[in-house]
C-alpha cells in the first residue's frame, strides 16, 4: 500500500508525510526535494523559471511515474501542481490511496507568505485564483479528504485509522 498526499503548497504535505511515514514505517518521497536533487541541486523556483509551467508539469509527471512505479510502502508527497497532469494522477490513483489535505486559503497564504516556492501558475494568476482552480481537481482525484489546519500528528493519526 502507498499513500499520496495532495493539496496546495503550504498545506503540510511534506510535514504530515514525514509524520505518517514514521507512524507506518514507510518511506517518504517528496517530489519537490527529489526533483531538485535530480536536476543538479537547482531550487524548485529555478526549475520553474527555467522550464516554464508546461515543461515543469510534464517533467513532474514523468518523475511521479518513474519514482513510484512498482514500489510499495511509500508516502508520496508531490508538488501541488501534480493535479494538472491527468496521466500522473491516474497512475497515483492506481498505485496508492490519495489523501487531499484541505487547508483554507487564509492558512495557505500565511504559510507561504514571502517564501519562493516555485508555484506553477503564480506568475499569471493570484494565489486565490489558483486555489479556486485547483480545489475541484484535488477533490476529483482524492480517495479521502482531511482538514490540514490542525496538528500534523493528529492528521497523520486520522489517516492511519482510515487506511491502515
């Protein structure tokens, strides 16, 4: 069994993923960090600036499939933009239980305030626009939704109860 955490940047995917992996004895794959390593240590922000949104989404989707194919006992933490790739999301639905960490826009704004994160679409849209655009996609692909505005240990515990 694998669990994929999806949600907006700042929703806590990486932090909840680490807690969840420890609780289950699984391995975490944080796509943002792993892609930075794979592409010579460049920051995610640099990769987005260099490639543009469309190429980044394509490379993220390819990475998602390569990094998870045929593997088990993973906590998969992709970037928030993974939902723009139906091919990658269908793969993740096939190999894992998808958990949407839903956080209110105000919390997302507070958590990412001023931190360069390489957020796909932010160059041409506001964070509120991206939130409105992405939430229906997160909901479409999720097997379960959990509120992300609480304590990471409690969120991970709730996920374990549902899927373990």
